């Protein structure tokens, strides 16, 4: 499961997508919209995410790169939401399943860091005073 979508993200669907009886470890990362940001003046009230049309393909490539050379079993399900999100909404869900916890933690961190650095998704933060500013441009 790899998606860049306007639909709310379903953690249960991601967990189901990585289910494998050979995997003893499942690490789940949830990135949610918070009410503050060092680059924002005042309280953040929401975010509008925009994505390049190729974002889903880029995300699929990142998953393939992370899994390259990893011995089975290893499964990844990851989605990034776009559109208008409120504080508390899920922006990113990543589930990684492997046979052992150390590998699951390592792959999850690598995946999330690469998504943050390489996925062509940008956010416009809105603040309580009505202002907004772009992040990631």
C-alpha cells in the first residue's frame, strides 16, 4: 500500500497491508498536524498540503529503495495525505513489518526521513491570526 491521497488515512488498513505471519515486529509511525511550528507566528490551526502529480510514484520508489537488499520478510505500507487538514488529522501513516524489531525500527526511521526529505509535498500552514506561510518550497 503506497498512496498520496485526499482521503483520511486509515491506520487499520495500513496495519492489515503489512500483516504477515513471518513478521514478529510491526512499527507504526503516525505524523499528525500539530498546533505549533517553529516557523509559524502564533498557533497553527491547520495545514493545506499540495503534491506534485508524480508524488505517488516517488513514494513507491522510496519504498522500493528502502526495501532494496532487505531479506524477507519485510513489508511496508505508507500514505501521505494532501488537501486541507485540521490540527490532529493524520498527514502521514507508515507501517513497517519485519521478523525482528531492530530492523523494523531502522527501516521505519529510514523511510520516514526519506519521505520528509524527498517526497514532493509542500504545506501551507494557517495560524489563528489568519496568516499563512508555505513550508518546504
